[in-house]
C-alpha cells in the first residue's frame, strides 16, 4: 500500500517580501527627515540649553534689579527767604560839588526820621551751586549833619537803593562745616539832598544822584554746632576802583532751628563803601552797621 505525502512548503515570507515595518520606514524618507528636524528644534543640544538658561537668568536678574534699585530723584532748586530787622547806624562823609558834611547817626536817630525801608534777601540753592540776592531800599529825611565852620547847620535827606547778586559754589560740602565761594556784583543808587543853613557863608542846597556797580568776591562759612544750633560767617570785598574805590562787608550770626526748614538768627552786620566821583565832586564814604534779628524760612 503506498502512502501519498504533500511536498514540503516554506512557511514565512516570500523571498521577495520584507517586514511591513521596514517597508514603511524605507518607504517614507520625507517623514523621517521632518521628524529629525522637529526633534532638533524641541530638544536643543546641551550648549544651546545652557545659553538659554543663562539668558533666562540674566532676564530674571535684570527684572529684579529694575524693580528694587533706588530711583534717584532730580535735584531741585531750594529757596530760602530771610526777613530781618537791622538796627543800624550810619557814620561817614556825604557831599557834592565841594560841599560835604560829616554824619554820625545812631539807630534811634535813623528810626526817628526814617520814611521807609525794605530789606529783602533771598537765596537759591541747587546741589553745590547757588545765588545770594538782596534788595535794600532806604529813605531818610531831615537827618542832622556837621557842616563845618562855614555854615550854621545842615539837614541831609537821602534815598538809597542797593541790589546785590552773588552766585556761589560750595567749595567744602562736608558736615559739620561748609565753605562757599562767591563772586558777583552790587549795584548802588544814591540820591542825596544837603540843605546848608547860613553861617559865615549864605545857605545853599546841594543835590546829587549817583549810580555805580561794584564787583564783589567773598566767602561764607556755615558750621553745625549740633542740638539745632548753627553759626554763619560771611565776608566780602570789592570795588577795586571799578565802581567805588573800595567796599567791604562782614556778617556774623548764630541761629537756632525752631522748626523744619526754619531758623531763628541773631548777629551783627557792617557794610562799608568809599565812593567818589571827581567830575561832580560827589562823595559817599560811609559805614552802616548794627545788630540783626531775623528768621530764615525754606519756601
């Protein structure tokens, strides 16, 4: 009895076939290229990651510094006003056209015949720079003088205007002592009338008006004594033959701070000027000095 058997067959892929997955990969090269580009974009190299991280830290530090760094406010001009009383007397020589008189007036004499007065000092300051300015207006009438042996008596009337403008620079800004240097000018305007009564010579009335500007240089020292006490010392000189022959001034005060930005002051002031106009014989050689009492207010 014979037996019939099927021939042997190869079970598996045909020789010409490939696995489906391999066919898919090799069959889509564009897809593989796109995936590679996407991966390189989303997954940076270590060097790129470090650069990104450093940039983030810089941005974070910059934001923190901007948020917490102190903001410097721009400096502003400060204004100080010092109304004061000047209990001053006047001593010297005044005259014109060869007629002069000696005057020696105490404060009580000045006040008795004082028609009006205005004293207006203002200081501006910003940082180490500043300006001292002052306006003085004084009107006197019927003041007695000494006419000499040729006249019986003399009455003096005068209008005086003084405008002072002195830019300053703070040379030494340290506490407790500050030093300022000043340079500027002082404008004088004087109108005087001298009424000489008869004596050896007949009476005569002499009138004169003069105006000039003196260049001025000076210094100021401010000392903080503590416990709200302050000391101010000021001195200047000028003229130098450009305006007057010579002029000088000294001021010394002691102050006490009675409130924020307000200082009460007491001291002494003397202002001297020697002016002569040879053309018309006008002479004003006089010193004005006395005690001062005032208050400095920061506006």
